[in-house]
C-alpha cells in the first residue's frame, strides 16, 4: 500500500513540464538531480528551473509555469520583456532589494508578495493587501498554476562586529524554495551564519559576497563547502571597492569540493 502511494505521488508530480524559451542570452535553465528529503518528494520527477539575472540581487526564476521575481528594483521598464510575476520575494529593506515603485509597476492583480515584516511596514496599502509576512523559520506553501511551491524563510544577518549595523538578525529573510522537485536557496544579505552552514539538500544556491556589507569570498566559499549545494551562483557581489573576486570564490570552492559546480552569470551588464 505504501509503495503504491509513493508511485502515485511520483506520477502526479511528474506530469508538469517547465516552460522555458531561452530567448534571453543571459537566461539559463537548470535541470538538476532531485535531492529533497522525504521519500515521496525524493522520487518526484525533476523539472527545469530557468534563471534570469537582472542586476545585483534581482532575478527571475521560472519553473512549471510559475514565475518568481526576487528583489525587483530599478525601473519597471527593466521587466517589460519578462513574464509577469506570480510571486515576488523581497529579502530586506535596503534600496538594492526593495523599491515600492518597482513593485507597483511589475505586479499584476494575481501577484502575491512574500516579505519580512520590516519590508511590509514600508509597503503601500495596495501591496500590503497581497503580501504574506514571513519571519525567520516560518514556512509557507503557495500553489501557482497547479505548481506547489514551498517557501522557507531563512535567517540572514551579519556576524562581524564592524558590519553588525548593516543587517541585524531577524529583520530580513533569505529563502529556500522547493519547487519542481528541487530546493533553491537565496541567501539575501548575510554572512556565513550557522543557519546557512546547516542547510541540507540544496540543488541551487545563490550566495552573496560583497564588502563591507555581507562577507568576503573566503567566508562564502567556506560556507558553501559546508552545506554543499549541487550548483552555486555567486550573486550580489558588488561592494564599495567594486566587484568581488568571484574567480577566487570558484577556485576555493572547486579546490575544496570538485563536485560543486560554480556558475558565473552576468549580474552587472552595465559594468
């Protein structure tokens, strides 16, 4: 009976196919090996996740027909050629993550926002009405176009004494998304905190690294080598002294574990 139930779940989850058109040269599709805890989910058919970097911390994720915007900022014109968002994730209150005018310009009547309380408090009433507030450690499930998406709010904060004022613990959220049979980690602005190092079964990770605001490449590489995502994308790597040395990050990760694939995308097309 248990075996029949598991097989039924696999067949149900396996019927969805990701919609990916590859029109954007900077858009890529991920087709990863499933590795999510739990027998039913672990046996589910994997789906493609299409990643479109926009700038710095801003990106689009698409899978199984669902469209997710992460930290959309800048003019709404940046997104005029992109599909409309079903879900918008906002990680923190800083201007490179939160812009109310951009949110108003890109959302539709069906768009849902997922935000920490500090972000919610800065939103317009229109945006508040379509927002889910999440605190560190909470979990939310949203179904988009028959695509079940599980969202976990992960802590993001600074550890170094000289950087504590930038990101205090509990204010912002990193996120882990479970969709299409994969787990995707978005770090937000953070250092190599214990909660990051303790992550399990991450297929795709977006990890920040910029000084003085988050962490150096050495700390980012050390954390990645501990939680061992299958693929890691350095992002959010522009600081006060320019771009971080992502080539060094890749070298450190590959030297420590050659099974982790480091993928460099163009997050700063205007540089």
